[in-house]
C-alpha cells in the first residue's frame, strides 16, 4: 500500500507563494497607497524631449541707420512730443503773415539734407508742376506751395529707407517770387522777394528809387487792380508787394536837377554829377556806378557860409546797415571815397 507523505509548510510561506502566483496570472496591480512604500517598484523615469536644433542666424551690420527690412524692423512710432511740435508748426504756418513765410514755387532751388544718413546734401529744382525728383520719398514729390518747414515734415513721413530721418530743407535760389519794378529807379527790372509779401520800402531799397520820385503805382495781376500812393504818405511804406506785382515809381512837377556835386576816389565813375533834390550820399554813390573795391569811408567837404570847407567823415558800412542816417547832399558838395 502506497504511503502518502504530507510535508508541512509554514502558513506564512504558503501565503507568499499564493500571492506571487496571483501576480503572475493577473499582472501587477498599481496601488497608489504603495507610492511611498520602500518595497514598491521604482517608476520608470520620464524621458525629457530633446531640444530642437538651433537655427544659424547671420548678423549683418546695418550702416547709416538703414533698415534691412520694413517687416522685420518696423519704424518706431513717432513720439507725442514730435507730433505736438508738428501740429503747432502747421498751425503757425497756416496763421503766419505773408511777410514771415515763403512758399516755394517753380524754379526755386532747394538744398535737402538728411543729417543722420551720412550722405552729402543735394540740390533740387522745383519743376513746373510743383514737384521735385526725390527718389527716397517717391518720385515727383509735391512741394509747390509749401514752406520749408512743411516740406521737411512731409519728407520725414515719406522717407522709409531710414528710421526717424532728420530732414533739413533750405532755399538756395529764389526764382518764383518775381516783382517787376520800373520808373524812376536806378535798378529797374525783375526783383526776387524772399517772402510771400514784402513792404514797399524793401523794393525801394533794392531798386534804389530816384529822389525825384514822388509816387508809386502798383498793378496786381491777381485782381487786375491798380493802386497809387504818394511816397510822402506816412502809411505808404506799409503797403505790401506780392509776387507778380508791377511797381512803378513816378514823379510829379519839376524833376529837373537842382545843382551838382563832385565825387572821386574809389568810385566807378568820378567827376561832376547832377544833383537832384533830396539826393543822399548812398544815392550819389550808386548814381556814380558804385564803389570800386572795398572802401570804408566817405568824406563830404562842404563850404560853410564863410566860404571855408568843412569836412564830415562817414563810415560806409554804418550807413548801409542803418546805424547812422544817410546824409543828404547840398549843392556843390565834394565827396571823396577811400580807405
């Protein structure tokens, strides 16, 4: 008879064998309560994704404040202070008197400089349609009828090649504001004025009005009106002259000479000259062809009541600048121009 032998195992060992068998059959069960269990299996380490490869960037130098790309480097917004300044400047130009502004026109030559561009300034002539050929702001840029300040502002906004361009506009040749002067003047013909309007005394000085002139006639093309004034009128010098006007200085009554004077020295045409009533030293110099060289002084020798020649000395530059009055000549005066 076969014997059946029973081998006894400890109860605890039996439980361990059963647990391991169950794990093998059903797989490992995750239990969050064993998260801090020192006998729990170690979790798998998370793999950190690799960094993307770096793109090579080529840095190119930017010269003269030039933009490499409008899309990559947008122009900085204009500051509030700058905008406020431009608004104030536009308002001032709009309300400025004609005697204080000059609006450019056909034939005028402009000197335009972009100070932070590193290039030399260039000259531009205003065409018949009021434009200049300025490629940096687009071809055929309209400038006619604008002041230099207004042109600076419009070019600053139009130029895209440079960030915050510092634009300077100056007038180098005045052509569009011509006034025709004739009559009793030493220098007749067209005179260019450097404002939208000037008082008539500016024209009188430029054309050197003859002392015999007593009146002025102004013909204005804009309204086809003719206005006449007496030069003795204290308000006559305040009359404004505009581009396109024709100004004629006229005489009335006896315009004959009242005597003669002598002039010599550093003068173009010396000798005995006719003296007109009210003629001054400056007018006598111009009537004699102007100065020769750069003399500094003029001597006037005048015979006194006792028959003695009395000499008076005048600095020519002080007369021309208005520091001293332009002396009126008398019959028989002797003028000497020299150093």
